[in-house]
C-alpha cells in the first residue's frame, strides 16, 4: 500500500468516526433499541471500511451508512419476530426502511447529544461509561478500546455488553433530557470526557506515557458537545483545559519515550495554536460569570502555558487559583497540587507541611503521586535520603512504566548510582 492509499484510508476512517454517532442516533431513535442499533451500525461501519476504499466514498455517506444499518436492523427484527412466531408483524416492521432522502430529512441534530447522555448514564461505572462512549459516540471498535486500556478484547466486549444491558434495563428513552435533567446529567458527561482525555494524556498503565488516540478522541467529542451546547461555559472550560494541556504533548517525552517533567520541557515545542485557542475559549467562558471546576483548571493551565521560561511562571497566581479550586472541588489531588504551588511560593518546607494532611485521607494515602511529590520536596530541602526513599516507594506504586522508570532514575541519581 503506497502513501496515497494510506492517506485515503485515514480520511475514510476519520469520516466514519465523525458519522458514527449521527448514524447510531438516527437508527436507535427509529427502532427504539439502542443495543441492537449499536451492533447494526458497527456492521455498517465495517462494510464501509471494506468497500469504500475500492468502490469510492458514496455521494451521501451518512445516508449510505444509515440505509445499511437499517437493513441489518430489519433482518434482526425479522429474526426476532420469526423466533417469537409473530409473522403478522414482519411486513409492518420491514416498512421501517425508508429511501435515503427520507432518512436524511428525518435526521435530528440532537441525536449525538442524546447518545452522550445515554452512554454516561449514572447507573454505569466510570469505566463502563468510558468504554460505551468510545464505542457508540467515538466510533472505535471493541478491539481499539481494549488495546487502549490494555485488556483482552473479550473482556472489553463483556464490559460494553453489560453497559448496554444496563442502559436497556434502565428504560431511559431515546430523547434529549429535559433542561433540568440535562443540567443534572451534564457533569457526568463532562467527567467521562475528562477521564478519557486524562487517560490519553497520561496513561495510567503500560509502556506508553501517552495514548494520543484517546486524547484526540476526547478533544473531538468535547468539540462536538460544545457545538451542540455552545452557550455552556463549563463545556468551553473543559475544551480549553484539554487544549492547554495537550499543547505540551510534544515536549513531554524524549525520543525514547522517557518522561520529561514540566520544568525541564523545551517550551518551543509547545503547540502555540492550541494555547491560543484554549486561552480564547477560556476568556469567553470566564466572561459569562459562573466559574466552574474545568474553568478553574484551565486557568491554571493557561498560567503555565503563558510562561515562556519556567522561571517566568506566576506561582503566586497558580497558588491562588488552587485555593479557589479547593472551594469549588475539595479533593485530595487539588490539595496535592496546592501544596506544590505553595512550595514554589513559600519554600519546600511549607509544601511538606501541607502534605501531612493527606496522609490520613484514604483516597490518596498510598498513591504514588503523594510519594513522588514528597520525594521532590525532600530533594529541594536537601534531605537526599528521604527523597530517595520516597522516589523508590512511588516507583513501586505506579503502573505506568515510563513514570516508574523516571522515578527510579531520580532515586538512582540522588543515591549516586
């Protein structure tokens, strides 16, 4: 396969992922069966990826996919009806197939948003919601999702199947939630997108520090939901946070995928276009008055990104922002980051003092991040033995190989090995 063919296949794959939630939304709304519709759309996507490179992309690719998926659904309906000996309904159900133009006219622009809310249903665990969102809204195959999270494909298939059964058992209708319900459910949707991005930007397990496919997918899905709900400042805040964080991606690792901490990164490698877009989004979101969780985090990321050199970083402003964030979202990771900022402003002893409060918090006590930060602060204060000890403890607690290697390297450096 030559370069042109590879680029053509990549364009087709990108188009299919863009169309996946629209097609699934149309089919699920027509047949009122999310689980079966999702399977039918996956079959249509496979058919397209097999046929389009040879036959060419049809003039109306979305209509083509909907038509193929509807045929699969009609076959499924006929099979179910035959199994239940309800032949009299076959003709009526078969009439569900409409000409492509009629299907296109029946498209609802809110279908993708409905899918996001369904996939992030509160009855699902975060891991199940992430998997179902990537499958149904992101258009990823089960194998791709399994590979991203380093689990067997059969395990991921079971997780997705259970998630779909949970959605079915919940009886949630395929329609956009009412404005009050939307306000109640939106934080869960944004949290799932945030988790997908976080796993892509700093993979929690395995030999790769970053999973660019997941990070990019999270940004794409967040762009989609912002298009559907353009006036929501917290969606804009989340997208800004993703862009301002992702802008540093190229500088985070060496050519051998070794971790490079923020203060050692080559900032000329940061993506200034992403920084500019993120700051523009954040500025517009902040002008609307209400400042939420993601806007606070995006503001902190913006302060880092605006510093051309590490010594130009406005740590007092970052510390103040973390103090505000602790009021909005009091959790141990925020406290940990506040301690880092305080150490940069008032010295490492202050940071170590603030970390003591986390030792009794079961949500983070024993987490490698706590030991890694403590090691860094002990190193700054001059206690090499304590620093080595905590670097080594942190290394044993992380499941990320690049992070473990980095922590062990720091311990060896200080121990003189």
